[in-house]
């Protein structure tokens, strides 16, 4: 909706003569605010439309007439992006139409109305000056990106029929955040007028407007944010607006299309919003006599109310006042729907901690230690950030927290990939639903398997076995490895007649202390005794393995140092082998010729011989390790040289090798596979978590052709009799295909160094070193997307059961970082696409809190 520039200037001149309008120029730019936070003390809605010119501004103006029908209320109208300015100004239209409506109806109470234009392109600001404004221009007005601080302001006091001090007053506040002169799409005009506004800048200003207008307000408030054009119209940076505003996820009012073809356009717009996680509260459109509300209501299955406005007269008689009067009941209904949805949402959010406390049984959680007020209510997720509901001083807020535990190490998508995954998974669901996997093939499963063999399995794997999570992938790997061992050592006959072989061969695994391979019974048997395997947790646990103490590496007081178990330390390695000037030196193959490599080889060979000599009928049927980093064991970096020597020695003795890459795989450590760091290949490897971008559970066990051949025979009893109902489900395979491609493409993952196929350094090395020097810190491990540190603690303050880090993590959550500890070990975990700047911001906050310790 628009009025001529001359009329805009004329209105201001007439108001100036009445001395009821003030205009000023702000010479200070509004700071960009990096995180999302907004109050839930009042409803905030976004007004969307199926296309341009469908009446979004009419709906906004109509809502102002409805809401301001009573005193002691405030209606806030925000227009973040306005093109065609100053000739077109939607905020001015709302301001003017409400003023005219007020004058015609003249209620008892008064209304203070104002219209602001905060920033504009140079071209738009010059058009304002040419329109007759005497505004001082100086260099301080420039924002440095072709945008100036315009600071245009007008206000008027709309006098009611009674004394305002007796009847009270309401407020109408209209704001245009950014204006451009040419009336074309925002991304195009921003380029043409050399006035591009980045998404974070626009969202920062929007956050500032919401905060400044919500402070110290008494009475009811309603805020609407009107978008530009259609749902998927580009914003000034080129981002689609449905993606641009997604971090806030404000509930939506969709202005549909009542014209011919409008049903399709409205449904498409609705689906675009739902796909991105918006709550569409109502659909409203102008009546064009085609009864579009019938098919729309049927499609929406009455879940979303569909409201119809009277036809807008072609002749704008009486400045639309008669139309607004006729439409007022519909706007009252829309307002009631909005208010009801808001109250339901806030009530639901407030009650969720209590309900969760009553019905959930959380994993790895002692409920007695989690009071109701400590339950985190996650309203949504956008990329790497949670939108969290909080109540501060009885005021509801939605605030942002960085998911620094990557939701148990699964997460990797930025906001863009999240939407891509939602779209592709929706397609897979619509095309396949779920289909049977054995003896069948379908595109997502086949493409996923091929990508795995060309990527993490390249050079060694030939077969992909699908399952549903990391622990079950390990169970499958153990079955594969043990069969391969029996096959290689001729401990089982081909005809399967001698089934009593089970009674005379006892197979165990070789593993490392501190390892963790999952919660299922077989996976737990393959790990050393730990808090996870104690009698309270698993009374059946026997520990069917031999467990070596591994040498570990970490940064201590600014230096990377190697810590050796006593059995190896007594062999007196060279001191020069125990420290590293650079982390990269830890992974060099040149270490294979060092004195320490010989010591490792001697130690491992002697240990294996002792196992063989003392075991009798018990044999070591598999080696299983987490390459480089032991996750649940405390984010411990195992010396890759030790693991490399261990793998080679097991190969010499025909012991199948399993790599548990459920945690370490798919760029978690900076490479697609951790084999890049230990520089050797397994016979079997397990992957999950980041494989699908963390969106949906899926796991795989990769195997070499030699392992596969151990299960080939004439009888079905020789096959691998293991499976899951949702094996290779199409939705998960589709998510995996998208994520695998996304993370290893430098066009979508800007952290990828294509030549090396490694991620660039994400954590600032100087800051990491400074953290390691703090008295409160015992050690630091940083690699790829992981930055972990162990707090210096003793006695009951150390170990997995420690609560030592609890108060620190609570403060960090207040700082906008969501973390979970592993006892006195805390860690930051980002995604493969996270910017180094974001990682630096996290480190700075952690450093500040650690200094307080």
C-alpha cells in the first residue's frame, strides 16, 4: 500500500504546523545483535503472503483497528524491508489508515500514534530530501554499506471524546527498518542501489526493535512483523524470507489468495512455512467470489482457521474506511485466534518442565539431581542453536543457546542444510514411506551405500550393512569379526554340522581401557569395566575382553604432551618422543621409525603373547578401538602411533580389526574418517550420528570383501542372521546422502580445504593455549569440531560421577552455551560447517568463566 511522496511530505508539513509532529535524525547506528532473544510477554506474529499485492498491509492495518478498540493497549507494527520508498511506505499506510479510522469512530480514549523510518539506501534518502525535507546530512549518517541512518519520525496525538487522563490512552507504533527507492524485489534493489543488508544485521535490528518497544510497557501489547512480497521472496541479502526470519520462528498469519489459481498458491506458501517449522495460526484472504475457503479448509483439515475478508472496492471511496468498518468483525475474529494461540503456547511452554519431570525417564540422568526449574525447554532448533524458553522474574522469554554438545555428538547441519534435509526427507517419505530392505533395492539405499564405499570405506570396504544406531552397528561388527576369525583360523566347519564348536572355543576381544562402544549387552561386553558396566548398570557384565592401557596425548600448560601407562613408561622412551611442538606432529608417519614405535611394538607383541600363553582355549577374536579419540570415556586422545602399531600387530596375527567411528566419523575430528589420522585401515568399521546430519537415526557397518566371504555358503544358517525392522529406511538413507555430499563439498561447506580434504582449523590456537594455562584446567584436547578440557579435580570431584562442573555449566548456559559434562570433563562441539568466528565466541565465553574458577 502506498501514498505519493508529495502527500507524505504534505502530511508532515501540515502536522508540523499543528506542532504535534516531531522529526529528527539519529546519527548513531543501531548495533547488530548476534543472538536471538525476544519476550513472550505479548503476542508477536509475522504476516506472510502467498504472493505480492495480496493485502498484507490491509491485514496489518485491520488488526490495528481491532486491537486498539480498547484503551491501555499498544500495537507495534514492524516492516523490516520496504522497497519503493518513500513513494511506498507500508508503515505510513498503517499509521494513516488507523488515524483516519480513529477520527471517523472517535472513541473515548486517546491514542498516541507514531511512524518511524530507521534506515534507508542513499538513493531512498535522497528521494526523501527531494520531497521537501530539511534534514542535515553528514558522514556520521552512513552505515558503511550504502545504507544511512535516516531516523525519520512523525507522531500525532489522536484525541478521544473524553479526557485522556480519565479514560487512559493507547499507542500505535509503526516502524520501517530499512527502505530502498526502487519498487522491485529486495535482493535486486539492494544490488542496484549498492545497499546490501546482511541477514545478521537485519535480524539484529529486528531484535533491537522488539526489545526496545517491549520494555516498561503496561497493558496489553500486540506486535506484527510484515514481510515483503511472498513467503519465498528474497530478502536484501538474497536469502529467502522464509529462511531469513527462521531463527525467530514467530507464529505466522498467512494472507492467502482468493483469486483464480489462489488455492494452489496459498497451499504452496503454507507448505513452505510448515516445512521450515513455522506455526501457521490462521489463513486470511480477500473474497473474490470464488469460494476458495472451501477447498483450503478441506486441505487444512480444519487444523488452521480460514477467514475471508470482504472484497476491497476498486474505487477507493472514503479512503477504505467503509471497508475497514465492514471487515472489523473478521479482524476481531483473527485477533481472538492470535490471542488464544499465544496463551496456549505460553501455557504449554510453562507447564512442560513439570510434565516432563512427571513422565520422562531421561537417559544418563539422575532425576534426583534435576529439579523442575533446571529442565531446559527447547522450543525449536535453527542450525546449531536451540531456541529455549525461560522465565526470568515471571517474564517469559525465548532465548538462544548454542548446542555445544551437538545433541550427543549427532549434529552438523547449519540452518541451510537443516532445511535441505527437511525437504529431501519429506520427498523420501512421500515417495517411499518405509519399504522392506532384504533382497530389495531402492535409490536412497543404493546411493548411500555407494557414497560410503567411495568415501569413508574407500580402499578397503566393499559391503555396507545397515542398522539403526551406533550400538547395534557395533553388535553387527562383533559378529562379523568373530566369524572372520573363526573362518581364518579354521575353527568352524563349512557344513555347520559340528555345532559343538561353541563349547570348545571361547572368543574375546582386544580393546583399550576407557573405550565405550554402546549400551547394548554385546557392545558393553567389548569394553573395559567402567561406570557404564558396573553391577548397578549391567549385572550380566563379564567383560569379554583383554583391555590395554593406552598412551594418551593432551595439551598441558600450553604444550602437547604424551602420557604413558606404567608398563610402557618402565621401558624408558626418549624424552624427545614425549612432547610435540605442534599438534600435527602427533599424526606424522615419520614417528613409525622412532624409538617409541619400537617400544610400542615390543609392548604389544609381548602382551599378545602373554594373552595367548595364558588363555588356554580362549582366543582373541577381534580388535575394537575408537580411532584417535575416546568419546564417552572422557574425550581422551589416544596416541595414533600406538593404535597404528596395535592394528599392524593384530593383522600379523590374523585378528580382525574393528574401528568404532560412530563418534569420530564424518568430519567430527576434521576428516571424513579418522583413518586419515592413524593412517591405517580396518577390516570392519561402524558409522552413525553425523552420517545423517544428526536428523534421524541410521547406522552402517562397513566390511571388506574378505569379511563378507566368511558368511557365504549354501545354507541360510551361514548368513549373518541379524537385522532391524527399519534397516536402510529410505528417509535415513536420503538424509545420509544429502549430508555426506554437503559436508565434503567446499561450495556448501566453506570450512573444507578441498586439496587436503580436511577441515580448516576451527578453534583459535592461541585461545586454546591460554585456556590450557589456566589453573582450573588440567588438560585440553582440540581436534576438528571438538574442543574438550578436563577440570583440575581430585577425589570425588574427579571422574564420571563428579558434579564438579555443574555450577560452571549452569553459568555457561546463562551465557548462551548449552553443554553437558562427562564428570569433570567439559567440551565444546560444533559442526563441520560452523564458522571459526562462532568457535572463537564460544572459547571467549568459556575462558571468562574458567577465570572465575
